[in-house]
């Protein structure tokens, strides 16, 4: 039986496209209040209209923020807190891959900043709201591409030897390690967190990747999952009764799976936490200890 999310508020990043937009439609169809986060106004307003029309739910709203800007992430969190007395589900879904190395307004390598540090900061700034709303869930959209990632400690800005695959793999490994460490720190609070690999999905993903990556996508993507299929485990983790007690695990096709060995490294998870606190200037702010 489908859950009824009438009393629940869900915040979802990367809601303008692909997996995020499909998840927004599914969760709004389950009657949740859905707060979509987009970046480009025109694309976001078009997605908002589509989500409302397809879900037949008017309790869907839009906030704009570039997750590569820590000032915009802070503003986003402040707006959520001022407009919403509760937050039951946070879905960190926005993500990107860059063919050439880019640096954000904060001076950080863009893949790590958008895919890991932005969600890390947003989650921290909303944790007390999630805890007040417990039971609450945090779903981090990771990827099996984590197997191509390394740990960021020697060169977090990837100034040496940039490659899109390494940068993307590192950011997705960070999603898995963040989930693991966050789950440990949230134990007993009523807030749970999981990481999800959505499968290989036909979306806009890769538009900013290298020519060869985009060519590969054009040739192969007709064999890939649809955005709705890709969103299935994300929506399940966010809403199913059976998923409510899952904490710190990595999910593929609704099943608990074992991530790459580095994704199970507790020391690496703690070191990444410390590095992320430093790079987001959160060190002196409250959070799970
Ligand atoms: N597609 C796959 O096969 C696959 C496989 C494994 C994991 N994933 C993960 O799934 C997630 C969703 O990807 P997708 O496949 O649905 O790709 P997509 O269609 O390109 O959607 C990505 C979403 O992220 C948003 N986004 C990108 N950079 C952003 C930024 N700086 N600030 C705010 N939002 C930003 C995009 O917004 P705009 O509309 O403004 O660009 C878009 O809404 C990502 O985390 C990706 O790593 C995808």
C-alpha cells in the first residue's frame, strides 16, 4: 500500500530535472508538501508547474540556490527554517560532473563543492529542524561511481591531476562516507540517513562533462533506466514504512548493499567530517557530535 505523506514536508535538491524531478512528482503524488530546490529560475518554474500538474498537488513550492555557493546554501536553509515549522525528509539529490576543472565562488573544486560540501552544509543547517520533526529521514543520492573515487585529504581542491572521473567518484564516495558518519552521530535522535545508488539513468546528467562522456551518453542512454525508475529507491527510502529504521546504509534497488571498501572506512569517514566542517566554516556551529 502506498504511504500517505499528507502531514510530511520534503525538501528536495536538484528537483528541476531527471531523478529529482521524478522523485518530486512521486512524493507530491503521495500528498507530501514538497519544497523543490532549483538553481535556474526559468527551468525551476517550468519544473514546478510540471510537478504540480502531474501530481495534482498544490502544496509544492520552489526555492532557488546554487549548491556551489555556501552563501546561497546558508540563505536556502534560513528560508526553509523561516517558512516551514517542520521538515520530515531532506533529499540531497543535486549533482554534477565537469569535464574541465572548475572552482566555485568559495574557491573550492566544483564537483566536491556541489556534490558533497553543499549537501553537507545544508544538512547541518537543517539538522535541528529535522530532529524537532523526528522521526525524520535524510536521503543522499550517491553513485556506484564512488568506486572510481579517492580520498580528498592530500589535495581537496584537486589542484594536481584533475580528471572528471576521479573528481566525480571522489564526491560520490564522500556522499557514502558522510552518510555513514552522520548516521553514527544521529543514532538515537529519531533522524535516520541512507545513501542511494539510483542505477544508470537517462537524464540531463553529464551535459557539463567531456565531449567523450557526452558522446557515450548519446550512444548508450536508450538502454538506461528512465528517471522514474531511477527515482524509485530514492522515493522508497524517503517514504516507505519498511525503510524507516534503515540508518547509515547504502541502497541499490531497495536493497541494502555493500559499498566500495573505502566507503566502509570509519576513520576516513571521521576525517572527511572534520575536513568538511573546516571547508564549510561550520567548526564553531552546533551539530551532532
Ligand atoms: N543519471 C545517472 O545515471 C546517475 C547515476 C548515479 C547517480 N546519479 C546522481 O543522481 C543525482 C541526480 O542526477 P540526474 O541524473 O537526475 O541528473 P540531472 O538531470 O542533470 O539533474 C541534476 C540536478 O542537479 C541540479 N544541480 C546541478 N548542479 C547544481 C548546483 N550547482 N546547484 C544546485 N543544483 C544543481 C540540476 O539543476 P539544473 O537544472 O539547474 O542544472 C538538476 O536539477 C546526482 O547526484 C547524480 O550524481 C545519477
